[in-house]
């Protein structure tokens, strides 16, 4: 009760409570003096700090992307050239007796690309030489043997080719016969005579097949030749397209049959040579049969002379053992 009275008086003193007049008189003369220590009112609690309002991030401008480059129009692959060429490697000059003359011989014959004309096809013009009998001096490793000959007969519709030579005391004879067409020779029979042994190959051009002496058969594609008709086919191509053989490296690809099988044969033009015929020098285009396989060591060469109507002025075959058989032009019967 005393505490309540003291609190009322205290509030009255500081004027926080306005008191009405006393209802009951109170004698305060003898009231002891109370010292009061006034404490400052507690500070009001600090208002909570407002949280920052998260503003959405302003989108950054993106760099403009360059429009995609237009795709280049597909270019057509240029057609393969009609000529299959093979660069000529280092050459060496060879000379010998018995009409050897000089010839630029490639140090290594690299296989040429395939896809060349197949015996007068692909727009090449075939011009058959006129009938003639060519006589050749024959040499084996430079030693002269009995003469050989090439007998070529044609009437515009059919042909017959005979090649005869002797090596030592052995006679070799080869014959090819068949039809003639705009694209060249169409062999029908090929025959080999070696030491009185005869083997023949028959070709059915309508069925595009070839039958060998053994009885086996194989496909015979259009434009294919036999082992000796291929050289007269080459003669006709050179006669019909002389400008084609202006630079070394031009290669013709043929399919060739003998008495056992059919295989591709590539003949490459390697340049011009002067051939000593024993009666004067004759300029001729030199062709080489390229190796047919990796271990093919037999080399066959032919030189065609414009002065002879592009007929062979020289033929040479080099055997794997190094034996060389040469036929060098001596004379001609016929036009």
C-alpha cells in the first residue's frame, strides 16, 4: 500500500499524472522526505530495417550474331580426262649392234591409271592400215638370225594377221583373224605355233566369250584384242588420232586374250627415237607395254614410223633372263 502511494506522489511530482483535489485531507508535514532517482525511460526499440526489394536484373544486350554464311553450291566433279597419263621417269640411252639404234628407255615403268579407251572406243577414230607384207631382220642378243615377217591383210570387212620369226633353229608363228568394225579389230581366232605345237583360242563376239585351248571359257569384253591384234589395233589408233600422241605419257588400256586367259594390258607412249634400219635412220614413236603385275619382268616394245604408214619399224621383246629378240624393218611389199 505504501508503495502505491509513493508511486502516485511521484507521478504527481513529475506531472505525468494530473491529480484532482484530495478527497480526504492528508497531513504531510511530518512525512519523511524521499529521494527518488529518476531513470530515463527505456529507448523505444529500433524499427526493423526494410529489406531491399530485389529488382529483376535488367537483361544485358546480347551481341548480334552474324547470319550464317551461305553454303557453297556443290561443284560438279570434272570428268576424268580421256587420256591416262603417267610421267616419264629418268631415261638411259641404249645402243647395240644389228639395228639397235638408240632408244629412250624409262628407268622404271610405273603402272598408269586405268580407264583409258578400250581399243578405239570413247570417240577415238580407228584407221586401219592398208594390206602389206613387212620383212624384218631378226636378232637375238645382237646376233642376226633368219629374217621374220609381218603379213597384214584386210578388205575393209575382215582381216588376217600373221607374224613369223625364228629364234636359233626354232620357228614361231602367230595368227589372228576376225572382223573389222568402226571401232577397230574384232578378233575371232588366235593361234600360236611353237616347235610344231599348235594352240588356238576362239572368240565369240556375239556372246562376248572366249574359249581357250584347254576348254576353259572367260568373258571377252567389247573392244578386247588378242596378243598380236592389239599391235595392229594400236597402229590404227595412231593413224586415226596422231595428235593424241604428241607428248610422252599417253597410255592406252586394252583387254588382251592369249591361249590361257584374258588380262588388262597397258601400252604407253614414251617418246620418239631414231631407229637404224641398216638402210638409213627412221624416226618413230616408241611404245612400251607396262608391267602387268608386280613381278612381271618381260618387256615388250614397239616403234611405229609415220614414213611406213605407222606400221612397226621395230619390235623388241626382253625376256626375264635378259634375252632380247629384235625385229628391225628391212623392206615392205604392198602400198
